[in-house]
C-alpha cells in the first residue's frame, strides 16, 4: 500500500489495516513494542513475536519517570542501536515512546500504530514527542519523525465514546485552521454517523492529516506556521493543568470556542463563523463551558513556562479555514476575556 502522506520525505503516514501494513513495514531485524495494553485491540500474530514494554494509561504517565522506566527495560532487553521500536497506542504512548526512542543511545528508529482518533489526526503525526514536567505540558521532548505512522480507522470502532469525541476536537481544529470543506463535511454529518461509517471516517481522517502534514512540511520545528496547530491549546493546556475533569480533546474544544469569541471581540472573525464553530462543537457533544473559573485559567496562562520571553503566540481564527498567529503578553491575552 502506498502511504497517504510522506511527511518531510522521511515519515510515511498510512491509512489502512494495521495488521496488513505491519507485515510490510516492520524491519527484518529486532523489534521491541511499547504499548499501554491497547495492543489487544489490534492483536496480530506478528506482534506476539516481539518483546514488549508495557506502560500505564493516562496523561499522568507522560513523565520523565516513564521514559526512564522504558530506558531501563530497553537495557534489560539488550536493545541496541539496530533495534526498531514500535509504539502501539494513543497520543500518550506515541509521545512518550517517540521521546524514549529518539534519545535512547542517542536515537533509535521507531514507528507508530496509532490506536485513537486523537492520535491519528494529530499527536502521532508530525514528529513532535515529549513529556510533561510538573503538569506543564510537553516541556521536554524532541522533533524526530517516526519512520512510519499507521492510522487504522477500523481500530476506532471499539474506542470508548469519550475518547473518540476527544479526537473530533482536533479534527474540527484542523478544519478551522485550513480546510473549510472538512468543516462543512463535519457540519453535515453526525457523531453517530462518524462512529459507524468507517469509510467516511477514513476520508475525514485523511483530510485532517493533510492539514497537519502540509504545515509540518513547511515548518517542522515550529518556528512560525506550525504554531497554528496550537489553535485553542493555550487555554486547553491551562484547563488541563487546573482541572482533571477534561481530557485533552475536551479541553481543546473549550479553548477553541473561547478563542473564537476573543477573535470576534478583536474584530478578526465574523460572529456568524464563531456561531458555526460553537454549533458544530456542541452538536458533536462537547461541553463548552470551562470547568474552572476563567480568572484561574488566565492566571495559569500568566505562568506559562513555554512563553517566549514573556510573550504568548496566540492563534486566532479569522475565518472557517484560516487563522493567524499573534504575539501577545499574558496581560493582553487576559484583557480579551475581561
Ligand atoms: N499538536 C500540535 C503539533 O504537532 O504541532
């Protein structure tokens, strides 16, 4: 099967059956699998042959401690520079494994089977990996492209509803950033149809990955345009830091709705476009009220450890399918919500 995308000429992204693709993609030599247990969903005799490293579930394991656990297990297993590392799981597994593999012995080759919608449309594609430090998201990591990413939409049939919805937030995000046709298709469908129609889902996954792949092609290391992929994320990260009630996708939905409101107040987005964004997110089942007071979120953003010399890069939607990045101080950002 031909890859759907070849990101940076080094990372092939496939949309199709993981079981079939893996037979072709895995190298002849030694392979070690890292997973959170979702591997059961993809059971394939091929994988049973390999040593595996199991890590826990949830954002709380996205830490340096987990990376160290993986390193120790790699040492126990005698992993060397020629070993290929395969991560099987959602965005947390691929982020942590990508980091461990790209730093162990100064870098091993690795690939991903992405088993969640959020992983398929966002986290596993584009070469960012990393861990959180003291709850601050993705504070340590590298930009290293996986050799391949396999996105198998059929694996999503058994994904819990809440996790599936979380991925839709990143799909809506991609549509707002650069694909008005994808946005319209999402408006014309329903949560239930997306859950049931694997072919439709595969098409929309492809469209969302295209948005990301095109941007990463032009700006791999987030010197400029890649910042657009953080639409809704400044607020989302503050939500995730302040409350454990929402997962990443749910927080991105709230952050996207809030920033659309700010963009209208700034005069860069039409109110009717904000209404379309809010209507789509609500129809997909997202709760759009922040789970903690706005004041607390803004205070958290003021402490943002990733701000560049005191400035934030805020992504503002300017239309359905277009957005701009503005440099603002945390105070200027807070003023948008006064
Ligand atoms: N998730 C945003 C990025 O990969 O740049």
